[in-house]
C-alpha cells in the first residue's frame, strides 16, 4: 500500500511539473529591433541598428 501511495505521489508531481508553461525572461520585450551587418564582415561581426553603408567597404548593410 505504501508503494502505491508513493508511486501515485511521484506520478502526480511529475504530471504537475510537466503542465507548467515555460518561463519568459522579459514578457515586455515583444518587439525585437532589426540588426544590420556588412555582408563582407569587415568589422568581424559588428552590427548596427539602422540600415546604411559599411564604413569600411561602403557596401550596403544587410538585415541579420
């Protein structure tokens, strides 16, 4: 009888933990700003918030 109660308790706690929704770290940040980067990667991964031209090679920045 004790084994049955223990198994029921374990099963119930497992089912309850699986039913929880995943946490969101920042629910207010629904919009993500676009980032732009040089297609030639002149600045080794540097990104910009606005479109325009790469200051090194003058190519148009691409949306990342």
